[in-house]
């Protein structure tokens, strides 16, 4: 066993020991670890509401956060089958397991991938919501280890993968996404739903042109 695997095991056992010592947290952390993705859906919805009447860049970035989450999850699936890492409760049968047994692989964590993508995407669009999303994402990562569903490396890699998909995708697609969003906002139904855009990005010159202002 190499040093990285030993450290991963040590961190897993430390988190599991903490779980044994804190039975009062089992219920709430198990629920968050299983159903906490609802929090990220709510944050995305809040981002769309916050983008109403703001620049088309802010609206495009929020929409991209949702798309990037699905894209990151799609990237994660073949990676999980390629690595084919067993769940920690399989390789360490004596640990406290709060999570349900599943037949899928452990690396990377789907929950962490989605959390990282939402957090990174919202950071582009709205820094305050992004900060809240990062707190929720780190808590999700810890919780997935706490309940015995993942190794620490699984969730760390998931956060990084989700973040990279969101950030790199935005760097590549930002201008066409902003242009497309501005065009869509010219439609009466869309305009009434999301409000008139800021004049700076209301009518960019083309799909690779126009002003691109950072969302905040």
C-alpha cells in the first residue's frame, strides 16, 4: 500500500471514529448525505432568481452551472467504471456504515462531483451564493465520508472534477452562451420571466462578440 492509500485509509478511519463518537449527528448527517442535493437545486434556483434583471452574463453563468452539473456527472460515470474502486465498507467491513449498501463504485463521488460543479458555477454568477454553495459542498463531501459511503480521496476528486468541468466549460463557452442568452431574452416570454437585461449585454454583436461582464 503506497503512502497516498495509507493516508486515505487513515483519514477514513478518523472520520469513522468521529462518527462512532457522535451518534447524535447520525440522523441529520445521514439525511444530508442522502438527500442534500436538494440544497444545491435550491441554490441554483436562487441563482436564477438573483439573475433576474441583471446582465445576460449573470443569467448565462447561472444556467451554465446547472448544465455543467449534468455534464460533470456524465463525465464521472465512465471514470468510475474505469477506476472500479470498491466502497470503503467493502474493503473495511468493520467500519461503522450508516449509508445504504450500493452496487456501484466509490471513486469519484457523484454527490461531490455535482456539489463541486454547482459551487463553482454559482461562484461565477453570484459570489455570495457561490460561497454558500461551497460551504454546502464541503459539508456534503465530509458527510459522504462520515456515513461510510466514500473514502476522502473519492470526495476530494469529485469536488475537483465538478469544479473543473464548470470552470473550464465556462472559459470555453462563455461568449456564445452570453450571446445566446441575450438573444433569448429578447423573446417576450423570457423577458417577462427574467426581466430586461442590463444594457451592457442586452445586444452583443454576435455569438463570439459583445461585452462580457463578470457576474458578482
